[in-house]
C-alpha cells in the first residue's frame, strides 16, 4: 500500500493539474505501465484540509 499527498491551493488548480497530466504523453505512458505491471490495483482519492497549526511543523525554512 502506498500513499501520495499533493497540495493544491484550490479544487480548480487540482482540476487543471489533472487536465495537464492526462495530456502529457510521458504521464500517460507511466500510468499505463503501472497498470499493466499491476503496480496500481486500486485508486482512491480523499480531499483533506490542512490544519494551520500543524502544517509544515518541523520543516526547516531555508
């Protein structure tokens, strides 16, 4: 099982990202390879909200 977290400022930005991803040949090739090799058996999406008091806690600012 694996998890991936991606942060977007808005749902509109997320939707624009999905459109770009689907239009990208390397992105499609990578996704199709992962499906063919059974790296992806199930995909679920959850939309979460950041908790300002804890977001990026412990990350060193540079």
